[in-house]
């Protein structure tokens, strides 16, 4: 039976990671990251002492460990009612811009940026859109760039798509090959996959829409404020911010800078008097 680790031991481990590799996980929610460390200890069949030794001396081992700390749960058109709201409310506003810039922060293996590309394609907007899809985990980004999705998952994704109001033949958006589906290059060509660390990296563009869904729930309050401030400073005037269904701006220091577009779908819009955060 794997023993529990104390908060002090967890802090020592995270400080070691930060000192050795520059990745700061100290702002992650304690219960969440402790759970993932314990899961990794079981998976790697090592003790906490061994884990610290390998992190210090084996960069490849650290890559494995880092991948286990980042959240990779995602799917195409996750929460279909959210994407329906994008179709009905947000996309028509984006259509008024000559160049559309969207940021998917914490994009995991790319399913959400692919979903966005399909929405924009169906609205006739994809050619003038740039979708920036970022993640801390470079292994996620490498997989996302291939556009490959396990074929068995597509049945569920098709159902999600249809619930968003999509009426096209979803099979037209990918090619089935053996046990995988490959998202067509025409949908992927305007997606830029790049590594970005929400904890330490800075503003890199100005966006009309920022999607960061089901990421903030893994951060503590201070880090949530830091990240929402980063988003605020990355937004074009009257830009939209989309969070996950269990996330909110209610306790954020930036909450008064946004108005609610859809409370159910956690879509917010920068107020007119907040052109500069």
C-alpha cells in the first residue's frame, strides 16, 4: 500500500522541480496535485525518495513525471450546449472582425481547437481566423499537431456535434485510417500549436476569444487570479472569455471587468469601459 505524502513533502518535491527545471507547480490545488503525484508513484513503482532522485538525475524521467501532472481529459464539442452558444452568440460577433484571433489555453491533445475550427468553417470564417492552441505538455502538442484521434471516440463526438446544432456530415471532416481518424488538414492549417506556461509566460497576442476550459479548477486562488489577469491583458476590447462548466469569475479579482454572456456556459465578455486591463 502506497503511503500518503504530507503537504510538507509535496512542497519540497515541487520546489525541487522548480529549482531543477523551472516549472512552477506550487500554485496548483494541493489536493489535486497530491493525488497525481501519488498516482505517479504507483505507476512508476517508486518511493518518494526515489522520485526525487530520478527527477534530479534523469531529465527523461522528469518528462514522464511532468506529463502525469498535467490534465489531458478532453473531447470534441465537450458540453454541446456551450458550443451551441458559441454558434448563436459569439461566432456572429467574431464575424465582424477582418482577422479573428482565438486562444485555446490548455488545449491538451487538440480536440477543442478542432471543434472550434469546424464551427468557424461552417460559418465561413476559418480562412481569416488564427487559432492559437497552447499547452504546458509538449507531448500533448505533438499529438495534437498530427490531428489523429482514436476512431472509436468519433461516435460520441458526432453525437456531441449534432447537439451543438451541427447539420453537416461529420465524416466529411476526417479520414478514417485503421483505428484512427485524421482531422482534415484544411481544418488544421490555421491552428498554431505552441507550448505556453500559464504560470510563468506572458501575453503573446491580442485575442477576440480566449477559451480556457477546465484548467483553472486545478489552480489555487492566487494562481487563478494570476491567470485570469493574464487573459484580461491578452484580450481585444470587448473580447470574450470562456471557462469550464465548474469554473467561475465570481471570486476572481477581475470579475468586475467582465459582464456575463451565459452563466450556464461560463461565457463572459470584457466590458466596454475595460478596453485596457
